[in-house]
């Protein structure tokens, strides 16, 4: 990668931030007339998909996505501070999410980190424009948390691999052009991990089909992907045969935010705590404001303490002087702490609604069009996906606290 | 919500963190902590002298009074390391008393005492009474003017390190108003102090009988500054004890981890069992949240509004995380955990004591709720 760009002066940064602020103010559409997904895992209808794809391209073209990725591959080539400022403006205007999460958040950093020049030229720009949607093929119907035991078969024949098996919980799987795929190339390897390889796999080819899965919310958003004698070029192998596990672990690091090459933006809408405080303030209990109830008041206060801590942790993570003792602790606990808090908090918010907690999306009597119910049910996508909270606890225990493995 | 603060550090803070980490570890090994439990004084006078010589008592005192001229933010890493190593000394009470003097003391009172404190003289506060109320203005002790004397009466409780302190700053009611009285140790007979039996065996605390004690009538803080003095005491104490409890949480989690990594049952290291490792991770997460709040409170120190929210968040989270981590440490040590020899109980007791002094997590939250929602 080229030399690091210079750190901008405060004035340069302010000018860029003002421009971003003005752009998002002008261009952000918050209510397109249909419900916008809160996360990239909830994109259900063509309308939603088209809207978000267009939105990402628009943000990219304005220079507020991938601003700090290398220019030669389609990025802005600027210092990462610029992107941070742009993302802040995005948040401030409550802009919709970036759609291409697996591409920009996981595959992109991996390719930029370890890919060949040709791979960078081939893949990076298309994922920034959202022209090329990416998905992730890790979990299998029989192998979820035990990812290392994945069984999808990749057999080398000449300069091709032949794929057979199935992947599941593939967000955007029916829309994606590429999948980052974990497959077994060696069934005789000395342990389960060493038999795995990692592929940048094309989706729109013969032998690959998808079937939609209906989520607990009633929406669609992910699929099961079937591989039946699908043939891909041997060039799709990434990181060398037998290195699949370490590649997958690296993508999970990007996913957990432990090693960040920030493309910018966000793929999941952060919960706006003030919205919950507002909801609480507007709710009644026994004829009095809900926040006069000492139990609700105490719980809400504890959640405020939790939210503030996790928000500040994002800053503290960049301060090595406050990270000396267990340097992997904060980065590795982030997903666990944040996703569990959002689940608890959205569940808590249902209790504010009294009888109205009985309504759901689609009914005119539902509070905030059922936003809170949908948020609570969808929160499980994050406490289960990308490694369940239980697996996250093992990861923190083993990699940050030095406790022995469970197996 | 614009009263939520940010996080940051100062160079001096990080330098002091490094020095304090080594000093407290070297000067307060566990066998020494244990030996001091049975010692009358309760701390090592040589270590106390060194603390004075290091200038740690002078950190948050202005240069005009022979201090270093930094702020409480720089005291935080020191208190944190003291808590981590269960290093008990009059450091906390003396620092707190200095801040009280800065908030409410007259120029003459500040000039008389702050340079002494900066040089290593121990001072303490007498605030609590039999009501057990954390509200510092809910007191019954009184001071009655008699010519140029003030005659005190009543009893003060939980006066830490009173036997070592050259000055006790006591809250009393004068003509119905809360005032802070400066009582020199020499004005108290030895019989006025009764050593209390307290839950934290590493600390020392006394009941002080004020009946019959007389002080000069002008040995009072300015009447107009009572409110800000109370606020300053609450927040300074909140910050100091949040720091100590945060360090203590870290220590008790590390102590638990050490056991989980070495103890074997069913032919396995017990730290491999998820029934033990998962709650330990949860406790660790709560500790890291407490530390984040602590350095946010240090960073926001002195900011109107934000300062109080940040300190109370830090105190609430530190107390709940320390209590929980120490409670689980006792349990996870099994039979040994039930013994006096297991260090987990030292931490569990200290968490109870610190919560009793400044208001526990639930109390901090009830104060916070008013700041956040009303």
C-alpha cells in the first residue's frame, strides 16, 4: 500500500466535515415511504434493496465512503480522520445504513490486507459502489458454532475446484455476486482446522442455488445456499490451501472490529438511546409518567451507564495508554457487550408500552409502527450471527483472559 | 443528552500511572497487607512518608499553596493502583480533606493547612452520624457559640484514620445551618476516639465524641460555601473511591483467573468449564466498563454538569462491578473461598465498606436518574 497520507490539520478536517454535514443534510432520505432496514441482515424487498444499493453508491461517489481506502483501487486515498468525520456526519443525520457489509466490512479489509494486486484491482471498487454485493458462507446447517468442522467439499480438478454441500444463514445470499466461502479441501488433514480453505467465490454460476428463509420477524433477509457440482476457478482460492481457518478468523476479527481498516459508514443502525428515553418519558404507568416509577427509573439509569460505557469504549480502544493490561480485552468484548445490551434494551422498551406491547408491525395502533418489537426480534441476529454470545465469551476468556479452551 | 462526557488522558496522568503501578505493587505485597491487618496503626509509616515525599498528596493542590497544581484527574491512577494492591493509608481521606479546604476554607485556613498536607500531613473528615444517611446535610451534631469559642456536641462515625490525622474537618449544625468545623487533633482527648470494628479490616476508623470539645469560633468554613463544599466532597470522594474500587475489581478478577488457570478437578483445569469462564468474562466486561467510566470521570472533572454525571456513573459501575467480581471470586474458590486466608474476602469486604462511605451503586443511580431524566 502507498505511504500513509498526512494527518490533516484541524482546519482541513473542519472544512471536510462541514462539506459532509451539508451533503448528508441535503441528501439523506429518512422516510422513503416504506420501512427501511435497520441492519444489512434485514433487507427483504426489492424496493429496500434497490434503495440501499443506490444510497451506498451515492455516498461513495460523494466521497464519504472508502475515503481512506487506497486511491488506486477506488478509495479516496485520504487520511482515516477524514472518513471518521464523514461517518460522524452520516450518524448525525441518521442516514440509512451501508448495504454491502460483507464486502466493505470483511472481504475488503481482508483483500486489502493480504490480497494480490490483481485481486485488489478486481474486487475493491465494485464493493464500494455496491455494484458487487458480497455475502458470507461460513455456517452450515450442521455446523454453526462449531465452524471449524465445516464440511462443504471443495475438490480440486485441474485448474478448478468442484464444490458440493450447503451454507446457511447467508444474508443477501440471493443478491450477492460473490461469497467469502469456507470449504473443506482436505478430509485427511491432521486436524479439522487444517483441512479448510478460503475462497472468493462467484455466486451467479451453474450449480449454485439459493432458497429464502423466513425470519422470526416474519421478514425475509437470508437464504440457504446449495452447491451442487459448482465449478470455480482455482484462482478463487485465497490465502493458500489449508489456511482457511486463519483467513476466516481474520475476517471475524474485522467483523468484531478488533482490527479495523475503516471503510466508513455503518452496516447496522445504532440504537439511539435518546429515542428510548423519549419513549419512556412519553409512556404512562398507573396514571403517572413511567420514569416516576422507581424500578423503571433505576433500570433505565443502569442502561444509560452501560450505553455510555460502550460508546466511550470505542474511543478508549484507540488509547494504548489505557489498554496496557489486557490489550485484546476491549476489542474482543465489544460484540458481546454491545449486541447483548441492544437485545436487553429493546426488550425493556416493550415493557414501557403497556397494552400496546401487544401490537406488531402493520397495525396502526402499534407504537412507532412496531419499530421496538422489530428491533428486539432482530437483535438476535447479532447475538447469534457472527459467533453467538456464548462463543464470544469463550473467545474473550481464551484470547483476552488466558483461560484454557473448553474442548 | 449534553451532560454525557468524553474520555481522554493527560501526560502527567499516564506518567503517574506508571510510577504508581510499580510503587504500589512493590510496597504493598499481599503478605504485608495481611500483616497490617493485625497492626494498630494499619499502615506502614515509612510508606506513608514516601507517599508524601513523592508529592502525591500535593498533586491537586494549587502551586500557590506549595502544591503541584494539577487536578483530581491525576490523582485517579494513584488511587486506582492503591485499590488494586489493597494499599491502605490516609491518602484518600487526606486528598479529600484538601479538596474540601479548597472548596470551603478561608484563605487563611487554606494557607495554614494546604502546604502542610502537600508536605505529607494526614488530615481527615468527620461526616457520618448515627442516622446512617448518605445525605451529608442530614446531621445532628452541633456547634454553639460561646464568646470567641465554639462548643461542639454529638458523635461522628466512620472517621477514618482519625488517630493519625492532625486535623479533622467535621460537619456540625451552627444555628441550624450545616457548617464545617476545623478541629485540630490536639483539641481532642484520646478518650474522644473509639476505634470502630469495620468490615474492611485493611482500613482504620473511629467514632469521635465531640461533646465538650471547643474550638475557636472562627475555625469554620465560610457559611456561604457550605453547599459547594458538600458537592465537592461528594464528587471527590466518588472519584477517589471509584478509582480504588476499579483497581480492586481488576485485582480480584486477576486473582480469580489465577485460580481458574491452576486448580484441577475431574482431571481438568477448572477454567475450561464454561460455568466458570462465562460469568468470569461477564464480570471482566463490567470491570472494563467501570474503568472506562473512571477515566471519563477523570477527564470530565470540574466540568459543570458533565462532571457529576461522569463521577456518579463511575462510582455506580465501580461499586457494582467490584461487589460482583469479589462475590463470584469467593464462590469460584470453593471451600478455600470460605476461609479468611482467601484474598477474595478482603476485596468483598472492601467493596461493602467503600459503598457504605460514598453511597452504593443503587444510591449513585438514584442520584443519576435526577440528573439524566428530570
